[in-house]
C-alpha cells in the first residue's frame, strides 16, 4: 500500500510536469505560429509572383495563343495583370484580355484602357528595378500585393495579388497546424506517459528497496525487469543486498561470539578470584588450628591432653591434604585433560559404584532402589564418570531425610542415557540451586566442615561433564531432590 502511494505521487508529479511542459510548448508554438505565419505566406506569395512574372515574360506576345496562355496563368495563380508599353501607357489588363501587336512591333490597344486607381501603402524597391508594393483601393477596403517588373526596356508588367487571400490562407494554415500540433502533442503526451510508467514503476521499486537497505533491512529484493539496463541494475542491487546481508550477519555473529567470549572471560576471572579466595580461606582454617595446638604442646598447655592435641593436628592435616587433593583434581580436569573413553554397561557401572558405598548406606538405614535396564550401553571415561556418580551419591547420603529413600534410575533421552540420583529430604532453596555448581559453595554451611566437605564436589561434576560435552543438573521434587547427569550412548 505504501509502495503504491509513493508510486502514484511520483507518477502524478511526473504527469503534471509533462502536461505543463506540453502546454508551455503549445503556447509558445501557437504564439510564434500566428505571429509569423502572415510573414511566411507573404514571402511565399512574393516568390510566386516573381515566378509567374518570369513565366509571362517568356510568352511570345506575337503568337495567337498569347491571350489564352495569359488567361491560364492569371486564373491558376489568382493574379490580376497590367502591361504597360511604353512604361506609362496601359496596353493590357486582365479585365479586357485584349491587346494586339502591330507590324511595327508595338503594342496597340483596341480601346483605351484605364489603370486601377489605388493609394500606396508601402513599397520595397530592388536594384534591378523590380518592386513590391502594398496598394489599397480608394472606395473599398480591398488591399493587394503588387509586383512590378520589366519585359524589356519599354515594356512593364504589374501583378496584383489579394492580401486578404494571403492572410486567409495564413490563418487557415495556422489553425490546421494548430490542430496537427495538438494531435501530435497529445500523442506524444500519451506516449511519454506510457513510457514513463514503464520506467517509473521500476525506479520507484528500486528506490523503496534501496531505502530499506539503507535502514539495514535486506529482506526485500528488486524484481526482474524486461528492460536490459533495469534488469542489470536490479540484479546488481540484489547482489549488493545479499552481500551486505551476509557480511552484516557474519559481523553480528562475530560480535555475539566476542561478547560471549568477553562475558565468559569475565565469569572465569570472577571464578578464579573466588577460587583463590576460598582456597586461601579453607587452607587458613586448618593451618591456624594446627598452629594453635602445636603451640599448646610446645608451651606445655594441657600436658595431660597431648595425645588429644596430636589427634586434632593429624585430623586437620588430613583435611588440608584432602582439600589439596580435590583442588589438584579440579585443576587437572580444567586444563588440557585427555579423556580415556570406552564402552560399558550402565547397570554394571552403577551397581559396582553403589556396592563400594554399601557400608555407608547400611549404617544409615537407607532404603535403596536401582532401576536401570540391562541393555543400556554407555561410552565415556569411566574413571571420571565414577567421580561424578560418587559425588552425587555422597551428597545424597549427606542430605537424606524423612523416609530415607535413595533411588537410582536411568532413562533414554535421545542421544544419551540420563542417570538420576534421588534422595528424600529438604529441597534446595532458589538462591542455593543457582550457585551449587560453583567451587567452595556450600548450601549447608553448618555441617560441611565437620563432615570434611569443602564445596568442590559439584564443581568437579560440572567440569567432568563439560569435558564429555554432556548435560547435568538438579531438580527439586516432592519430598526430595534429584541430581542427574548424561552419558553418551555407545
């Protein structure tokens, strides 16, 4: 609709301009035509009189056919003729058409002739003695163009041609030319309108397309036109649009990737700083305890409790050693670690790992159930995947509550098998569930240190799963929590 509106406005403007130009040309042509047409016809009449006079001068006035030949020339050219011999005596007029030639080679009129009596209006003289005059009758408004010339030294001729006839012919010709001009101009106007429409519509389409291109909208393309030049222009614009669109899309993707890399780097930097701070804090605590108890032994404080002090020092040293081992483990997985992948039975893999924790869950009076199909075959680094499962299983044992259910299941999720570890107990809060995959983050801070946990288990899980390029996550369920991770199908 918008295109048609622009198209109609542009076409209307062009039509008005075309019409205005036509009217200006027509007015100018009409003015010139009616102003100079009389001059043109007067000039043509003069040339015609000169030609007729020349023909008459070549007639043989001794011949018997002289008078009939003169009559024919007078009638065919609508002229009135007077002949003088000598120059001051009229011997022939078109009225009488009578004159004789004597044996003495002289004009001898049969009766006395009277020249036409007129007043002179204007005169043009020429070097050869010929002349043109405008004469007007005294008693009428009749006006004549008169041409005078000489047959010989003593014989003169004058031809009269009506100026009304000249002007009438000029007027008739003017109106005829005006009608012809109007027809030609109308045909030209229609032709120009048709041709302009043929070229104007494509130009408007191209204009609208390039306007959208200027606004970085490359969805619309120029149509293919029949005209070769317009078709080539349309193809070039479409090629340019496609190139710009592709370049813009590539640039956009690169910018998004760059933003993603920058954001990722920021997050990693934040994680690194947090990791260093948390590691320092976790190491500082056992070191302070060890120092305190060691100083107590040195200065003899609690001499009877030396064995107890040593046990505390050993316990804190084990915790610090365990922390360092876990830190090294995570750093190893985060660097250029090469996976040692192999195929394995998912059920056998899980069963073996669960059996390794039998003493733990037997002592806790846990209701354990395993639901894994026999034919599920997975693929991955079993050493690393064992760490993932053990972290989930240990986490479930630490947080189990209520009816003390622990359910291990596996299901097919298209290109992977999803192993889930569910334990009954309190759900994880919204704030904690977003941060539990971070290093040193502990949702249950009250019991973590006493149980020797440092908040690195789930962080290690995320690192191992990223190495395998597989998904992992946690879901709060009714009366419990379910952790899950995917392994590739064999």
